[in-house]
């Protein structure tokens, strides 16, 4: 689970404005942070299949947001990929 501090640090660089919580960039950044934390959890708990299913759903959701962002704003998509260290 993400704390307020972790959410703030994850969204600090990608926000469009000060109170931005719903833009695709912010949503992808938060999903990426959640995916990283859940991946660490699953490395310790290999048989936790319920969490694994949730992880796969988050990865699919992030992929949909990235696809939308790529279609609407190619320059913003490329900048976000570089900032988050994702590969395409």
C-alpha cells in the first residue's frame, strides 16, 4: 500500500499542475510505484496467487493508460517513459 509520502514523491515530477491527481501521467506513475512494491512482495511470497492476479491487473491497467497517452500526446509519453525508466 502506498503512503501519502510515497504518492507525493511518485507524482512530484510528472504532475501537470499542483493539484493534479487524475492525469494519465500521474496514474501511470502511481501504478508503477504500486507494481514495484507488489513485485518485491511476490519475490518473498512466491505462492501468493491472489496478489499475483492483482499485479497482472495493474500491469494491464498501466499499459492501457500508456497506450492512451501515446495516442493523445506522443511527446508527453516519451518524456514519461524516460522519467519512470520504463521500456517500450
